[in-house]
C-alpha cells in the first residue's frame, strides 16, 4: 500500500530525517499506532513530531526531548507541541530559547546521526490565527507567528556555528508562498539566514506542498525528499498533515546561501508506484480527500496553486 512506502537507505553516509504533525493523536490510540507504524517504516535517524504527546518518540525506540509550548486551546497534560527523537542520546538541551519563542514551541539539542554530530532545532511556529488560550482580546492574525520568527532570527543569529544545523518541524507556511502574509514569508527566510529549506514545492509521492519543513545549514545537502501519505486504507485521514522525509548528507565546502530550495539536490526518490491494495484510492481520489479533510485555507491554497500552473 502506498501510504507505507519507504525507500532503502542510500549507500553513502546520510541521515534520514522525518517530520510529521500528528494532530494531537495519542500514541496508544488506533490512529496513533498506525501513524507510529508509518514512521517506523521510514527507518528515520531523526524524527520531529509536532502536536504530539510526551513519549510519542520514545514509544518508537528513540531518545526523546520535547517542549510543551503555548496552549492555543484546551489540551491534555501529556501533549507537547514539539517532540524530537534520535537514535543517540541528546546533549546541550535547550527547551526555552528566548521569551519570544514561547509564543509557539521550541526545543534544541545536539545528537549524533550517521553523518556526524548535528545541532537540531525543533519548532512549532504559531499558525496564522494562533492566540494564547484564554487571552482577551485575542492576538491579531499573524502576530504570534511574526513574533516567533523575530525570536527565532535572534536565536539563530546569536548561536555559535560549530556544528551542522537542522531546523525541523511545523512552519505553518507553504513554500514557495501560495497564500497568507507576504511579511511572514519574508521574515521566515530572514530568520533562517543561511539555512536552506529543502522541502518546498510539491513533494514526491503525495504530490502536494507542505507546511511542515526541514531546513539545513550549508555543510549539508538533501539527496532526496518525499511525503508520506496520511490516509488509511479507507481513505480517511489519520492526521490533517502528511509526513515529510528527507535523506541528507554532508557537503564539505558547500555554499551556505540563504533562501528556499524548492526541490532537493541530487536524485529524486523512485517514481514507480508499488502495488495498490484492493480498495485503496488512487492518487487523484486521495488528493480530493485531502482537500476535504485538511484545513480550509490549506485546501484553498493548494487549489489556487494548481490553477496558476
């Protein structure tokens, strides 16, 4: 079944990294277990789960760190806006960053991947209408998002550039921009500085753009990037986001220019589809279901993008 599709690890030194907003699914629930199975099928070395629960990555065999983040609505005590999981232990853990980063969620740590030691920053950037739960009057649209990006800019500008960097999680922006605040789009690129987003545009397998992203510093490059379908065998969504996965490698001496990179460097994932199980919808049917089941603004944005292509 296509939603279980994964790729064999390349022979050169790479690390497989994955991000998925699991829409607050408890890992012990039926949907949570299915999402976990799909994550495990990718054999990722590093995972970032947003809108998840404490223990979501540990349950899959990873060393876990997490950040509770701001509450935008009532939530359970176990809920975490960002959960990072790695096969190796974490060091130099930072669950705060700075005051402005508390408008969303932020957690950083250093871990060893197959390509070497890296600094990882997991984020859940506030969505356009985010406002702290109970605050009156509510925050203006995009204000919390912009506040977070200003704080991320300050944090990244002050960090020591000793290790390769991965900034991963829910950015709550399509890249390239297809709807929303132009100021937010420009501020995101400014905040990331020399880190390059490698998950822009329509991703292989799912053939849709994502708001969940991976940005990497100039020492690294993406060898392959793809999406992981979020529908079950009956076409019902397990989450309102699909998963995003990338194979990255060290590129010594690579340029570290800023800006988005809509497609990956190096070879794309194989395009041959595996056999489809009986009753599993084809890609066109899944796309239609995605538009029905993703948030209204995301569906409208994707429709507008197709209309101008």
